[in-house]
């Protein structure tokens, strides 16, 4: 239930309810409302996940799946860090200028794919019913949100966004292999190793290094 509430409120506040609420309360108060609702529904979802307790696994991930998951999480970390460098989709950003650089040569939605990859990785290694609902909600929100962002930006920016879509890929690497850039690679690698080292159970390459 809380997973559906988390996803549903995101879509409602991002699209049909955004314009009337902004007109009613203003942009800054709306951002506060949006953040509060997102935070509360996320906390409720995580709390519910924890309250369910241990569940029997639907499948058990062996070393092969853990290796795939670790490599995907590394990629997701690189995309996430790189998404903060001149992201034309950020609110208030001037929009795309010139050819894509950095992680945007891999996908035009690096932050969304960072979240999506996190969800996919956890679906791979945590084979329980509650994980399917939690991670499925985050995956759905990330990818449907990315598609909705394309449509929204097309309406706001017109030809500039149309050209950007033509130069960039929705799904990573579908327009070819590209280097993410030094900042994204180094920062993402640091984030990956730090996050997996701090993970409650041995994760990432620490599973074999430790």
C-alpha cells in the first residue's frame, strides 16, 4: 500500500496537481509540499518494509548474480554522480547546449537510471516478496518519471529538447559505448565502494575482498 502511495503521490504532484498547486500557493511553498509528501511516503514505505520482518526468499542469488549486481551498481553510481554535472533536466537549468558530454553520452536520464539500477540490483540479490514491491515501486517511478520528464521538457523547450533527444539515448548505451568522464568515473567509484562497504550485509566487491 505504501509503495503505491509513494509512487502515486509523486506522479500526481509532478504532473496533474503541480500547476494548480503552484498557482494556489506559489513555486517555493509547492516545492516544500512536494518534498514533505515524498519524504513522508518514503519513510512510511521503508518502515512498512522493516515491520514485515524476514521473509522466505523466492530465489537465492549465487556469486554469479552478485557479480552482475555489483557491476550494475557500480555503473549506477557513476551515472548518479555524473548527473549533477550540467544536467539540462534540472529545474531552472537553461536547457541543453551543444553535443552531450559526460554521462549524457550514455543516457539523457543518468540520475533516473542511477535510481533504477539501485532497484534492479536489489531485485536481483534480495529475492523476497516485500523487496519486489519496494524495488518495483522505485524502478517504476524512475523509468516512468524519466519518460514523463521527456514529454514535459519537450513542451517547455520545444526544438531544443527535440534535438537533445535525437542526440541522446533513453536506455543507457543504446546509442553506443561512451566514456562517462573522469569526474563521474572517480566520484561514482568512490560512492560505490563507500556505500557497499557501509552496507548492512557484505555487498559489492567487498563480498569477495573482505
